[in-house]
C-alpha cells in the first residue's frame, strides 16, 4: 500500500495541471478507508497486548506472546502514522490544485 500511495503522490506532484481534484478526492477516500482498517487492527493489537500484560502477572509464560504482540504493535503504529501523514499530504495537494484552478478561472 505504501508503494502505491507513494507512486500516486509522485504522479499528482508531476501532473498537477492534468489531475482533477475529484480524482484526488476519490483516491483519498480509498486511502481513508485503508487508514480506518489499520486503526481498527492497531487498536485490536493494543487491547491484546494489554491483556497479555495482565496475564504476565499470573504466569511468565505469557511474556513471549506479549513480546510478539509488542513487535506487531510497533510495526502497525509506524505503518499507520506513515499512512496518516501521506493522506494528509494528499489533502494539501488537493487544496493546492483546487486553489490553482480557481486562480486560473479568475484570470
């Protein structure tokens, strides 16, 4: 997903005059859906990690699954925040293109 998002951002940056704002909004909606899915998965991993932290107080056997969940949680957090930042950058590109079109129509 990151490669696809990066390639789309490069495409929009290189073709600012050709790309329609509506097309960007459609892509943004797809990426927002992807963000929502990753947020739900990240919250699920957080809850599981907290449950295993509590279970560690009962038995030290739960340290290994808790460590694995922590690794997955860190990876999901990194991926989610990269996705979030790139979607916000797409919004900035959309507003830039929208304002550029308005200025061109006025002139």
